C-alpha cells in the first residue's frame, strides 16, 4: 500500500479559491506581510547587535505578529503544511518498509 499525505495540496485548493475571489489583494497582503516580517526581524537583529535595551522592542514584535498574520494564508501555512507532509510521508515510508521485512 503506497499512501501519500498531501495536506498542502488541499490548502492550495482552498486558498486558491478564496484568493481567486479576492483578485490580487491576497497576493498583495502576502507580499506586504512578508516584508513586515523581514523588516521586524532585521530591526530586532540590529537592536540586538547594538546592545540596546531589549525592553523597548514591543513595537518590533507587534509588527512581526501583524506581518505574520497577513502572510500566513499565502506563505506560512503552506510552508508548514509542506513540512508536515514531508515528515508524515517519511514516517509512512518507514513503517511500510519495516512491515515488509
């Protein structure tokens, strides 16, 4: 029995239908969200490198959170699901190979 898990394919179908109805807005939100995440990570690294007081970074983490929420449907969720697919398919292949002897 050759079972293959494909959670990412299901998500791509659902998100494709939703984003198709929204036009280019979904892509724009994903791009802006990823840029916000990138900016906030770079700002955090810069502040850490400067040795600044790390208590004043609340704004950086707020931007990180908002950017992650904006980018989640188009970038973060599919990435996580692809990792889960890879792990699950690896485990299934391992169980199948050990059960055959």
